C-alpha cells in the first residue's frame, strides 16, 4: 500500500544480476508505484532497456544526451520527482563513483541532485565485495544516510562462492517500503505483534499444534513497519521469511511466547496478538520418544497455559483476535472484556477463504466502547491496514 502512487527511480548498473532488476521493477509497478528506470551504459550490455519499458510502461533513461520527451533537464526532473531511489544491482564501480561524488552519467547525476532517500543493493564478486576499498566507500555512503541492502551468500556467475549475490527481490522491496513508510502515522511508535501457532511438545518428535500459518501476524508486522513503527514480531514456527526491517523473535511454546511478550511490551505502545496460542499443553513432555509398544491406548494429561493477553498490564493499546466458529460477535465481546482489550478482531474461521492458513480474511472489529465494523473479505495485508487504522485512532484518542 505504501508504494501506491509513489515515484521510484530504479537505477540499474552493469552486473550479471541486472536481469533480476526486471522482477523488482515488475513488483514495484504492480504495487502501484511509478517506476523510472535509469540504466548505466554497462547495464544496457546485460539487459535491454525495452525490457524495463515494457514492464514499467514508462520511458527508460540511459544517457544524459538523449532528446528528452518533454523539455526538462532530465536528471534534475528525476531527482526532484523521486520519493526514493533504489540502485539494484549496485556495482563496485557505481558505489565508488557515488562515494567520490562523481557526476559523469545520468544515474550519478540523479543521485547527486536528489534529496530523496537512496538505497543500494550491491552485487559483485566476493573479492570485490570484501575489498576494503569497497567497504570504505560503503561506510562513507552509509554515514551520508544511504541504506545498504546487504548482498547474500552463495554461488556466483564467476564460479566463486561467497558474499556478493544481489539480495532477494523481497528484501530490496521490503527496504524500499520501510524507507517510504518511515514518516507514516505510526512513526515513533513501538508495536509488538505475535504470529503463528505455538507448538506444545509431547516428546522430542511430536507436538500439539494448530493450523495457523502466521500470515495474518506477519501481514500486521509488515503493515506497521510500512507506517513507520518500530516493530517486534514474536513468531511461533511458520514457513514464512522474516520480514525486512522488523525485529523477529522466534519461539515455540506458549510459555516461551509469554516470556517474549512480557519482555517486549515493557517499552511498547501497542500489542497485537494474532498468534493462535495453545490453551493447553502436555503436563509432562517425554524426554525420549514415546514408544507405541508401551501401551495399547494412551491418555495425555494436559494443563492450562497462562493467558498472555490478560497478564499484560499497563497503558499500552492491547489488541486481541478471537478465532470463532460460532456466535462470532458475542464470543469476541466476551474475550474483549475478559482480557481488558482496546480492540478485538473477531475472526470468522468457518469459511474456506477466511481464518487459518489462507491469504484472505473476514473479520469484525469491535472496540472497548462497543463500536463494531464488519469488514468485507480482504487479503490479509488489507485487513492488517484496517486494524492499524483503528489502532492509530485509539492511540490518538489516548494522546499517546
Ligand atoms: O496465521 P494465519 O494462518 O494467518 O491465521 C490467522 C489466525 C486465524 C490465527 C488469526 O487471524 C487469529 O484469529 N488469531 C487468534 C487465534 C486464537 O488463538 O484465538 P483465541 O480466541 O483462542 O484467543 C483469543 C486471544 O487471546 C488471541 O489474541 C490469542 O493470541 C490470545 N491468547 C490465547 C491463548 C493464550 N494462552 N494467551 C493468549 O494471549
């Protein structure tokens, strides 16, 4: 959402990883950004400008001296229009030229002339990456406020293995979103989000769990980040990648989640518990694998886990979820009161397209004053933003 109608200048330089910039340009465009691609001459040897023009539906610039489509001094126009400039891949050469303030091509001139934030996603051979000259250049740029998306580790086109691979598109995209959202309505706020389903061990190989995928909680963490919040995500096991720009704490059990939440909320303004926390755990988890020969049938003794939301006290805004298969609103209101919440997200888990392990959700938002808002079926990131709209209102009402 933070990318919609934003102007992104995407700089592409001469690396074998230049083709990966096409995927980034495509995702930025799909998210609603106006993407102006500026290529160095070397980049045009690796990938054709036509590729980016076709993806972005906008002209692609690669020279200071092309006849402009409208009369404007192009590097100044791009520099002023940009909400953010991202250079991906960024070679050792462009990093060195930017660090030295050289202005010998359109991309360098645009960066030098802009007041927008600049993000660099380096890609190069491992020895070039580790060379102290490159590292010193990057340090200099970081000190000037440039954001660097660290390259990944792995096999390279040159045959070497090491650090220097262009970071994944999702990491670069996440960094662009975080930078664009830094002045949002949750700027300066500290938000703690829980996600996923806790796992309660029966023995070293088995556990009691649930079908939570973590998608709802991760969407909330990313949405809060994109609105400027400092986010701590406390995650039970999921298969999702850690969100960029979010401090992620991994836990397994309800007891571990409780401790992580109590540690994190001491400095938080908001707690949102989207995790499906087990209400019971085996009283005595086996230290070794339980053998089936030991008994024909088996009874597990379960004990209650602590209610984390009820334990959290203090002036922060508390948001809970209620996953319900019947009497949705009635049961959610009861939980809102029991747990002393500011807002509860009543989650209908009866439909196939809502609740656990799907990309969409259908919820009713209910606040402490009894106001109800029924949302239509939405993708989970959309639901997350609607919840955060209400959180921002509650923070404003509490003058926090
Ligand atoms: O992860 P996904 O696949 O995207 O699915 C999302 C979801 C369905 C898990 C999510 O939208 C949701 O509804 N989460 C809450 C699930 C749940 O455990 O609801 P509950 O009604 O049992 O618990 C009520 C609230 O108390 C929840 O905020 C829960 O985090 C919290 N709780 C529960 C038990 C416990 N011991 N301590 C708690 O704090």
